[in-house]
C-alpha cells in the first residue's frame, strides 16, 4: 500500500450511552424461536479532521413488535459509542471515510454482541440471546438503504 492511502485507526474506548431491557408481562418460558425477533441496527460516524478523531455510534434494538411477533418475549435497546483516533496522510477522502466507517463499526460490534448476551443472561432469559458474528459490510449496506 502506498503512503498516500495509508490509514491507522486506533480504538480508545467505548461507553454505553443508553440501555434498556424489558420483559413482556406474559413471558415465563423460554422462547425457542429467539432468532425470529425483529432487529434494527443503526450506525453513525462522526469524523473530526482537525483533531484526527472519530466517534462511532451503534444503536441496536431487538424484539420490536412486528406482524410475526406482535408480543415479543422481551425488548432490548442499546446505544453504544466508540472513540477512535486516526492518522491519515492527506485529506479525508470518501474512500478513507468508508474504510474507517467499516473498520470502526467492526471493532465495536463485538462489544454490542457481548452486552446483549450479558443482559439476557443476567435477566435469566433461557437461553441467553447470542448474536452471531455479522458481516459488517453487508450490515452497513442494509443500514444505508434503510436510512436513505
């Protein structure tokens, strides 16, 4: 890779900005079909070129009522923000923005997965909800389509 297109993204920390978990009043037995819970993922990236810093916000909602499950067993809503610094040679280009967007989201997503598992485990949801690994490129393309 030539020097003009190199990018170093450094992850510093994350914070949970918002978190909620609610069990539906009629839930008392394990739901064998947790995989069909409606899920929504949104992301937002903010780049501060002057200070070479970026923040990424991931917002995950699970268990949204839908036609298939009008009364899901539980709902989870988490907003997670991650903080990054970067070193980019030259100006921030759309390619740079996209690379940092994908990489920063890929770095943060396992933390979001872990939070969901921990919440459901602590709440005694049996079995705890484990979000499988996700193709971030595919996720972001879907998010771009639904946002625009």
